[in-house]
């Protein structure tokens, strides 16, 4: 009897394995993203959104979330990326209506919820801006495979509260189960600003959503 049970279990496991293998090999695979066949867990966190409301992992549930590190005083990468995301936002929502764009500010000393609200609305009123203190931001960014570092101001910059923040320019895609599904890295070229390619983003997103069905 036990031997028969083992055979049945083995057959079922084999069938499931074959189905997963067949699905991953037959369906088109993402070409431009770092796509995780085995998703990575997003650990619990608590941020504050631009409406001064608490934002936790619960707000990731049942949505495809695009997460980007930045700050309102960023001179180049941040506004360029947000503008590109705004250009393709309707295309992303056409693939999945449950799509949200999250800008996580890594400059909490200057980026108040009020300032973030004004900044994010300039690009798209549906986008969400988030922040927290560094004790929350550092582990959150590290969990997502990203980083940032404050360039300490000197001289006149210190007096004027002017400084830059180095940060990852990648986009992290979190699936509706709250796990990391993929990372999209910007185009890199010598002497050219790192930028996200909107068309490639949309193309790969469609494939990732299909693979998740």
C-alpha cells in the first residue's frame, strides 16, 4: 500500500514539474529584465506616503508595484525616470490594471510628505511617493537589491543644505503576492545619463504577467 502511495505521489510531482517546465519554456521569457524564476521575499516594512499615511507591505497585495529610489532634489535620473514611467503608464495599466508606481525618497531630511506630494503630482497624480527615516530606508533598499548614500555637504553647500544623494537607478517589480519578481536596470552608456527604456519595460512586463498567470 505504501509503495503504491509513493508511486502516485511521484507521478503527481512529476506531472507538476513537467507543467512548470513546459510553461517556462513555451511562454516567451523576459529579455531585458533580471527575472527571478524563484521570487524573492519582500520583508515587512513601514513607510509614510505623500498623504502622510502609513504604507506597509499590505499595500503591495494584489498589485504589480514598480519601486524606484529617488529624491525631489535629484537633478537628472529621478525626473527622467519618472517622466518615462508616466509616458508608459497607460501601457503598463493596459497589461494589468492593478499597477502602481512607487517613488521611495532616500532624502527624508528634505523630502517631507508635503514636498513629495507636490513633486510626484507633477509627473502623475496616481503615482505614490514614500519615505521614512534611514533606519527603515537602508534595510528596505537593501532587501530590494538597491542602495543609496548621502554625499555629506561641505562649505557653502552645508550652509545652504545642498547635497546630492547617490542611489540605484534600477526599477524593482514586485508581484501581487508581495515578492520581488524582477529588476530592470537602466541603459548605461559612456557619457550618457542612465535611463529606463520604456518600450522594453512594457514588453517584459507583459511577459512576466503572462508567466504569473
